[in-house]
């Protein structure tokens, strides 16, 4: 039989054009696996498959193997299949599913049962025939058993038309890719070199180069030729508008001319951004395997930790000295992130910080471009951070520079590329993110935006007709082990639906359901009992339970405070299922773990005005700032995800902590820190559409890792409830900083959440509920289905006033809390007067709380002097003023002196 292609020595690769023999077909005794290309419409092949769980009896038809799904965990198994050991394979499935969803192919390891480690997922869009090609590893046995979990849940119908397995031929890469005539090697040609030195001010921060090899396939063989050596006639000119125009010309060993034309200009939108538009044109047809459109080597030695933070948005968020494609957050194939699938990239940006400067590259997504990310560079041996854009952009394994197959580029048929280089001052990657946003307009909002009536109908389905309701209250999610519980947020959002819908019948149903739940709540439950991920005091304030809520919040703050050690640290506890989740992190805790508890203390201090909680909360906050300044957000979901894993929820918690720090003190340094953490959350948000499908823009990745290190792999799999918690914190930050950018991001995350929700008529058990995750390629919603409270906490802002708002008054040292919108606030420092308007979302009476009141002020409500006992209650021991209000209110407070 023919031999596999040989790996060349580095010398032969560099001395002359290298031709590698490539056998395109292997025999491996594979002819005996005759059934692989047979249709499953045949009775003989169909009998080799057995439905083992949640499927009815399998039957063969003219279309293929008919599968009726009878439960939520369907799978079928094929009898062992003869294969050739130590040979990787392709498995190709042709199938059609009524429901959209995610299927899974398992293979059985020797002597064992399949697990997530021995499996691969594939998306299926409902109602369409789909051919799926899946790469499988080399097997160690001579026969292999397979299991297929078809997409969809109970009631789905799937037709599996064929199941084919063929050898997978990997095109061999060279041992390493040495740079020719490069400043990185100290051997650069003096004139019109194929690279540019990038500078921030007078400091060199990186090198942009083409000085490596290109490859193409000819007559079944791979041909390599070093671009650094085969340059023919490079030209530099100025366009009429002053832009640089560079033409690189190379001649390959078979006589073909490769011409790369680049036009460079400074971006007018943001300082430090260089825009490059380029065109590759060949004189002869070539089956191209590799061409370096741009290789950026950021300056900084990883060994000496000169490389600081590094970012590949959607996949990698590295601290100083960390390696890309490590197994700190995910073990197995998912850890390989050199050349990932494009749909996993949330923002087309790769960047790093070193020696007080950032360097990065962004690009216009294209099927012709494949991003390459490696920190430090192991392929070209520079030890720098490598950010590459290579052609072609066809399918490849995520740890390879070469694609699975070449792309044919016809003679004199150009292919175009567009990218930007970002350089500037910065000690972390957030300035690179700001550079990207500053030089790229934000994408349009997810559309369409439902009307208020349409939105309330959707949400009422979640609360009233889905499987959430139980005699003991509302489930957090369905299906699963979640049981009904008392839920003050449920009754509040039902009240909001009743207030904001024109359908009289729906209003009455919502009011009735709200009343039923409200009558079962204890006074303390109005602040403590909820099923959503976003809490607020609004249920207590709209139901006259303000005083009881103060006591609950005070206890919550003190309980949280008791968890900390004397030095203010909060070590991560490795217990139960969490055991082992901290093993890949080099610290005893993480900012996400500590911020969650610090937030409980700060929220309690801000709401109750308790001086002791305020003092201790600010002490803990200052420790957070000192220990985690400029850090990567991580470790907020340690009930299942490793402590080390980058996490949008950690960003959210830290934004809220430092925003509350500003509320409690008026110190701008806390707002600056809150803004930093807001930027750290942005790489989890899709600012480019990941697919050509309608849902995806502004969806949010939860973490850059996997549950229990293995599965599910959450990269490329949005978990919108985490993004909504982040969005909620951005609303408060936007108000404090008067920065509409953060509100725009929050609004659009919220709109994506509405899109992802099970729509009316899609699934009666789940309609109106938010999926735990959303498959971008299949456009399918994944269980569990989460109650509407998390979405509504953000979404009601789109249709009027927020459910809850707060406003600090720096001079008086007080904070106002209200179930609605606080606006038109003005603080007169000369006469110590505060004027503010409150618009509640609830018609009728409600309460507001002014915390931190050390002496009773004069209170005027809508121009009239307020009456004690009727219009307000002053709790002097608690330093809180409870206001009894109704409708839209103009409130004036006159203090005897300023901030104590």
C-alpha cells in the first residue's frame, strides 16, 4: 500500500521548494466495510441499528431509517463495524429532522460505554435535509460500535438516510514554519521587506509579515515555496489620496505568479488603527492550501512574562504568562483553539498587552479567512504572541494551520481581504477592545422588536400556561428536578403584565395569578423569595413591605460578611461536586467567587444604610480592587465550571460591586473600576453575526470553558441568562457614567434574549421561557427552559420604566430606591436640597426607601409638605426614610446639613 506523506526536515523545507508526496486514497483493507456507503433505506442495513432509549421501533422506508422520538433523551446504537485500527475517519450522516436541534455521535471505547469524551455534537436545522461530516480520531480496535442521539425531543420525527465512514487523510504540516528574511530572525532584506514594524509612539510593539511559506496541491502532491525567498518584484507607491499601496509578487516552482496588492491607510475613526485592504491574484489556477494574508507577532517574550493579557474574543482570555490552548478550563479537543470554527468568534479581534502597550488585529469575517491564535507562538518559534489571518478559510481541525482540503483559486480571479491593525498604550486588552469599538460601528439591534402587547403575551405564556406553575409556586426552570417555590418576582412580573397589556382577558388572568401567589407570601418573602437570576427590592416596595425588607437585607449582608476571613479574603471551598474545580487555578480564590459575596454586603449596605455594613463592604471592595485590578474575570459559576475559567458573570458581579462603591461614596475611582470590568464582559458578546441565521447577534457566551472541564463546551454556545445579568449591571453603569454605549449594549443583549425565548406556538410546555442555551447553527433552543423573570428584569426597560431603580445623592450621603424610574434628580449643595422625580410602573400606591438618612429632612411631595405616618415613616435607628407614594411623584428633600 502507499505510504503516508513524510514530514520534511526543516533544512529541506528552507533550502528549496518542497514537494511532499500525498496519497489521496488508502486501502487499509477498507473494502470489507461495504455497508458504509449503503443507504439505510435497505432492510439489511436498517436491522444493524437498534433503538435503545426514547425512540419507537425503528423501521426502514424509501427515504431511510425512520425514527420517532418518544422522550427527551433518544438514542440508537449500531452493531460493531469492521474498521482499520490507527486510522482517523470521516463519518458522514444524511438526515432530516422535523425539529431543529443538536445531535450527537458517540463511539464506544474498548471495553467501555461512550461518554462525552468519546463523542461529537452536530447541529441540525429542522425541516431540511442535512449532510453532516464529522471527524473521528484513530481507533485502537478492529471493529467499532456507534451510537447516535438524534436531535429534538418528544414528538420529533427523524429520517436517517445514510451513514458512511471513510478514511480521513490529514495533509502533513512541516515540523515548524521558519520565517525567511525576517527581522524576527535578524535576517531581513533591506528593501521593501515583506513585513512592517509596528510602533506605539516610539516603542516597537510588533511585526506584521508575510515572510513564511505558501502551499498548494498539484497532481496529488503538496508544493511548498518560501515567500521570503521567492519574492520577484515588490513595489511601493502612493495612491492619489496618500494611502500606501504595496505590491508583492512571487513566482512558485511551477511557474505561477502570485500577486498580493495591499492598500494601507490610517483609520479616521480611532487613533492607532491602520486599515489594510488586500487582494490576492494568481496567474495560473491553483488548489491553495496555505497563504499568509497577515501574520502579526506582538513584541514581548512569553517566557519572561513580558506578554500580559491576551484575548481571542469568544475563545481565549489569558492572564500574563498563560498559554493558549491549555487545559485549564477544558480538557480534550475543545482545548485546541489555534484555528477554531468562525462561529465561535464573538468579536473578530485578537490582541495582547506587553510593556505598557497593546497590539491587536481585527478583520472583516469572510469564508476566505481563517484566524490563527497562539500565545506564545509555537509554530514559527518566535516565542511572541501570534495573531494570524490565513487563506483559505475552509474547514480544518482546531489545532492545525492547514485545512482538510484545498480551495481552488482560478487564474486571474482575485480574492479580497480586509483587516485592521490596532496599537496603543495600555496595560491590558481593554484598550484594544475600545480601539475595535471605536473603529467599527456597532451592529444593528436584533430585529424585529415585538410590540408591548406581543411581548406581554409571550411572557404571560411563560408564567401562566407553560410547565412552570405548580401548587407550591413556580419552578425556576423546566424540565428537571426543579420544584415549585414561592416567588415574589413572579407575582410582581404578573402585575407588570396586567398593567401593560390591552387585552382585558389577559390582564385579569395575570392579576388573578399574581394575587394567588401574593397571598401565600410571608412579609419577608417579598424580598427573599424569587426564581429569577436578577433580584431587586421592587416586590417589597410595590407591596408595602419596605420595613420588613430592610430587616431581611440587613441579615443577608451580615451573613455574607461572616463568610470572609479577617484579611478580607474568601477562599474557594472545594466540596461535593465542586471538588477538583480549583485545581487548575494558581490562586485560592477568584474575583467571581469573592465578588458575589462582596456584592451581598454592598447591596445590603446601600439598601439599609447600615454604617457598619457600609464600612466593611467598602473595605472588602478596596481589597477586591487591590488584589484583582486589571485581572481577567473568572470563577463565578463554580457550581459546575472550573475556578480558573473566564466568565461573563464575574464581569457582571464586579461591575455592580464597583458601581455600588460609587453610590456609597461618590468616588470616581470606583466608577473607573466598574467601567474596566464592563469592558471585560464585552468579549463574551457577539458583535458580529456568527452565522447567516436570524438569531445570533448580541447573544452572549457564558464562559470560555466547559462544565467539569469536559462537557458541555460553552464556547460558541450562548447562555443568555448570564448575558442578561451582565446587561442589568450595565444599565446602572450607563446611568452613573452618562455613557449611552453601555445602555445600547444592554438593550441589544435583552433583545437577543427575547429572540431566543420559545415563541408562541413553538412548544406549549416551554413557550415564553428562556432556553438555558441556544445553538447558533441549528437555531435551536436547549433545555432547561428558564422562567421569564431574568429576561423581564431587563426587558421592561424597553417598554417604559424599569422594575427597579436607585439614585445616589453624594452631598447628603443618601441613596434612593424605587420601583420605577428615578429621573430629573438635582442636588443643591448650597441649601442641601434634593429634588427628584419618581415614575412607578405600577398604578396605585407604592413605597420608596431613602437610605443613609442620619437626620430627618423636610419632605415635600408634589409641592405639599409630607405628613409623618401618612406620607412617610422615619426609622431613626435604621437611618432609613420610607416614603408612601402614588403615581408619578415629584419629591423634594431638604437636609439640615450635607453629608455627615
